[in-house]
């Protein structure tokens, strides 16, 4: 069997490549970057460089179809935001694909539509409002400290305003084409979930606390947790939507144990690393071949060690607990007999830095500029 895994820049793709290789599959990884980290793993037999999906989704879909036919691909697995372009062209892909059509993904990606979907559920989103004009924003100016503001389409907490000052809030300029969301601030402990569902049935589930992050964005140290309310929410989500593929959610748990769901990511996230010691079981869970049981992770923390040293060390390096956490966790990049991805992080980072300079974007924004989807029509356009 042959799998094509997209998003080779992501540690999640590296994890899936190792998982499938350990399960006896032939593995090909793909991306639009020249030097993505998963390209250099021993788990990947082949690397395909694809066009940028955001520049022209139809050209990208055509390239995928050609790759599937040329390399006799049995399963296509997305890991990053290219999932939305894959959902757009899903019916054209001549193999099994582990995701949903775009019409099903879009309301999950849109933070207000997702929040509205959960109202009345056992775990629901905090009070949320759609902002489409300066007038909408002005309504929250006097109470801005009670709210969190973020673009309806965004990722990695990019541009999120946490309880901002009035003056800072009034600088945002939402429109009907680029709306924002105001969500009531809830204090508590963060949890992130990562799950596999097969036609609405939960087959694998992990939950973790991102103790260390890159700013407010991606977690880089993952402490397994398991609030029962969160698993119950994911099961309810599957029953209500019939979801198929990978899905992740962010939650807040208050001091009294009440959980609120903040947003949805219908794609892979760092939670997949928590299954790194159960490769065959994870493949069966993805394919719906694991029986009635739900696969859950072991309890050892995981981390992205290089990111911990680059981003967390300057802030926490004098704290003894930081070094205890660093020693307790297993790195998700380095694996015995597969050390090249460690070194490959440097050229991959330099390539993204080059894109950031050329496209006049920040580093995090440049890392996804070619694959992100913000609700724009799926037609030929320039990649900003």
C-alpha cells in the first residue's frame, strides 16, 4: 500500500510518515517548499514538490491527480491547511482521501459559524459575535477587556487580541468579506484535543495541555490530559456532523471544571505526536479498522526540542521547572535511526524566512501563506 502525505513542512507530516512506514506502507510526502522537514526522514521513500495551492487551486488539484495516478497512491492524507483545497477538489482525486468536502470544512474553519454550531451542546463556545464593520467593533469599545477578538479565518492565534485596550481594538477594520469575531473571555486552563473520526465515529482521541508555546500560537510541549467532558464533546461532534478525518479543538477549563470550546481545526495538529509509540494502532484508527475501541495515548509528555530551546528557553531558562519539563519530554523530531530531520529544520526555517522577506510577512504568516485559506473563492489568484 502507498500513501501520499501532504504538508511535509509540518512535524505532523513527519509523524504520520513514520507511523505508516512502521506499519509497512510505502510513503511519499509532498509540499510546495523545497526543503520541508519530512523530506529528509528515512520514513519517506519519495518527495514530490507541488505547486502552491493558494495561487491556483485547480492547477494544484491537477498536480495531485497526476501524482496519485503516476505513483499508484492508495491513500491521500492532508496535515495542514491544504486540506481546504483538497476538500474543494475532493471528487476529482482518484484514490481514498482522509478528509471531507469543502462545504463541510468551511463552517468549522470559520470561528463564528463554528461557535454558533455548538450552542446548546454539552460543551459550547463562549458568547460570540460576528464583526463586519467599524460600527460592530465600536459596540465593544467600552467593554473590550471582557472579550477576545480574532479574525473569523485565522490560525496560530495570529492577530488575536486578548482583552485589548479600547484604542487597540478600534484599529481593526473588519468587513463582510474579512470578518472578525468577538468572543467573551473565559479564564482557565487550556486544553487541546486531537482526534480521528471515521464517518462520525470516534476512533482515536488525545487531549493535552500546551504548557509552552511559540508566543500565543503553536504548542511546543505537550502534557497529556483527559477531561471527560472534552471526549464527550468530540463524540457529540462526530454524531452531529458525520465528520471524517483528523480534527482538533481548543478548550478552556474553568476552576469549577466547566469546559468551553474555543475553535476547531479540521486538520492535523501536534496531538498526533502523542501516538508516536502506537503506529500500527493509529493507522487502523485512521482507516476505521480498529474495532469498537477508541485509541488513546500513553502519558509521557512530548515536545519540539529545538523550538523549546529557541522560543521557551529565553523566557523560562532560569526556571528549574523548565529544565525538568525538558528532561521529561520526548522530542518529536529526533528518532533513533532517523536524525536527518533534526538538521533539516535549519534549511526549512531559512526558506520560510526568505519567503517572509519576499512577501513582506511575519515568520508565522509566511510559514502558511501558500496553503492557508481565508474563505476566498476557489479560483486563480495571486498568493499574497
